C-alpha cells in the first residue's frame, strides 16, 4: 500500500510539473523555476501533498550526480587548452570580484564568515544550461560574445568543482568557528587527496577507460547504463574519500571527456539529467522554510541587484580593457547576470556538511529565482536593451578597441565591392560564393570568428565584424555599395542593422532573407522592399523542376 501511495505521489508530481512547466515556458522562463514553484505548492508550506520525501531525496541526489557528470563530460582537455585569454581573464576576474564584494555585502548583513563565504561563492556561478539554451535559441552561440561567454562558463564550471572540493575538505572543522582544524591542515589534506585523485585519473584515462568504453559502446543502451553507473559510483567514492559526491561525479565525467564516445553519452544523458533534476528542485521547494524566508527578502533583493548589475559591469570592464567593443562586452556580460542551479546545489552541500543552515539555502534560492527570471528577459531582449543603454556604456570601451579592429581589417588588395552579405551561415556563405561565381563583386561579413576563418581559407573576401554595430559599419565602403544582403535570423538583429545603415547614410538597396512570414512583414514595414524566403523559394524551384520532369518523362509500361 505504501509503494502504491508513493507511485501515485510521483505520478501526481510529474503531471503537476508538466502543467506548471507549460505555463512557465509560455512566459519564456526556464522550467527549473517552475519545479521550485511546484515544490513550494505541494510541500508542507502550502498543500502538504507529498510524503515520499526519502524517495524524492534519493532521486534528487542521483540527479545532481548526473548533472555534475554531464558537466565533466563536456570539459574535453582540448577545450580547456583553447579557452583563450579573454575568457580566462574574464572568468577569473568575475569570480574574484563577485566573491570579494559579495563576501563583504553578506558580512555587512550580519552573517558569520562561513555563511558569507558560501553565499559569496554561490553568487559567482552562472547557469551554463540556461545560457547555452538562450544563446542557441537566439542563434548567437557562434557569435563572438557567445564564444567568449561559453569560455568563461567553462572557467566557472571548473571553479565550482574546486569550491566543492575545498568546502568538503572543511568537513569536521566545527562549522563557523573552524577551531578543530587550521587552514594549513585543510590545505594539506586537500592537496594529497587531489594528487592521489590526479594520479588515479591519469592511469584510468590513459590505459583503462578507453578499452572499457569501447567495449561498452558496442551497445548504445549499455553505453548509457555504464555512463550513469560510472558517474554514480565515483560520486559515492568521492563522498567516501572526503571530496563530495558532486566532485566525484564531475571527475567521472571528466575522465570520459576525451573518449570518442563523449557526444553519444552526452546526448543520451540530457533527458535523464533533466528528468532527475526535476526532483532536486521539487525537493528544494518543499524544504523552503517560509517562517525564515520573510526575513531573507530584503537581503535577497540586495544581492540580486548586485548580481544583475555588478557581474555584467565587471565583465564589460575586463573586456573593454582587453580591447573589445562595448557591445561585445555588454552582450557577454548579460550572461553572468544570474546565479545557477550549481549555486543551489553548492548551498545544499553546505547544509549536508553542517557548515550553513537552511536560512542560507533559502536566501540563495530567492536570489536564484529573482536573477534567473529577470536575466532571462535581459538576454532575450539584449539588443533593445543595448540600444537604450549604449550612450552610457562608452566608459567600458577603449578609444581604439584594438582586438576587434584588428580582426576587422580588410585585405589591402581587396577589390571594390558591389554587394555585402551580412551573416555567413549555410545560406549566406552559399549566396556569397554563387554571387562571386556570377561575376558580382561581393564581400561577406560575419561575427563568428570560426566561420570567417573557414571562408578565408577558401580565399573568399570575408571580414570579421558586427553588422549591428554602427562603429563597425563606418569602416566599410558603404558609399560605393549598391546592395546589402542580410541573412540575420532574428528581427531584432535586422532592425539594428537597418538602424546602423541609416546612421552610416547608406543609400543603396537592402535585401533580406527570412525564415517566416512574420519576419518578412516586419522587414517590409521597416522599408525593405526585397524579401527572400529560402524555404519557400527552394520549395517553389523544386516543385517547378519536378513538374517539368514529370511532364516530359515518358510513362513506364
């Protein structure tokens, strides 16, 4: 009977999560906010519908282990080597700034130093899952600011694991007073365990795991089971060794990140990870103590403003110093204007270790809900937001933003152009190639450095640059141009390009490639007379060609 009741509770929770999640997706919010909301509603604070706390907690722990395993799985050694100086400097600078200033703010609120340290560290982590999803939806993942953002998210992912290991090494120090162990004891303990773990990982990654994984990969189902088993097993081992379950799971993923089966495992784990994390956030919502949360609203609002404003500003300051334009710094900075699910996992671990109390977790959760909700809209509407704030952002840009200007330099022997194609994805690059084959002097512009390098390797006249930036457009030979073609996928980007062209006094024709009728109507209303619809045009051409073939072909007896 108990098993039946537990099954019914889980079924009810999944149904409620699906319904509430649909509402939050409609509001363009991450579903993890919906899951916390569900946990609050079904928990003891409101309806008190859930009694299967042990089962939900177990699923939540497995979900956290799978999450950290998936993070480690993405950190290929080659990716770490190519993080780049700007991503490394920005990531470390933002981490240092947020920890130092956040620690001071929390201490000023009257908290003890251990809780202040935990909260300050929790404020530094941004949600890789949410940011990558938003940038992917906006097709900005391969832009310059998208690549830089992903780079310093990797730095943050590494930092969260180091933080978890460090705090786990404080296990048994007596909590806030730290009287039972000195910092030297903690450092020595952590050092020898890290050294031992590094040796073990090297041996496993060099000689054991490649053979084991290749054997498991003969069956895709077995490969998935092995990935989860390996992640959970090392999580348990990490907990036993004094690191933490989270650190052990991360090392398990990292140990498999250099295998050729990494992408296959990651693709299959995504759905399982999201499903199990649902229970973590439900459990979190159910455990929130509303008797203490009321007192945390004021501090949560203060810390949220610090994260929403302070983190983007420090990223902009660092990137401006390193020679990037204010728009690039602004767009990259918005991606750190929230805390992540790791922040909440980190605080939950602190409660398990006895370092902080439930009020610290409640404070961090409130900050997470506020910052994730607001920063989601900030990233979605980043271009209109930038247009409003641009006049005040000049402080974050050098007189000569040399990094972007150097990349934007056109070859000295480049022939005068008649057409510029903005956006060199699959459609735009093909358009550039075909126009040049037809004898039309055409150059291409894109904000994806990898795409630019690939097309330049084909001896095509391509420049790196941001078509939405009026300063960059001034460097182009617009006075001699007759046509501008844009293949930007979003209306906001095209609106910014049209505005920049107007500022630069471009008098030629603009042609726009669109993906849907609504985008085309918006561009027509903005004054673009020629609209291309690649999907409709391709289907029309294919239908015409196929109809001719059908009519001319003799029927087969």
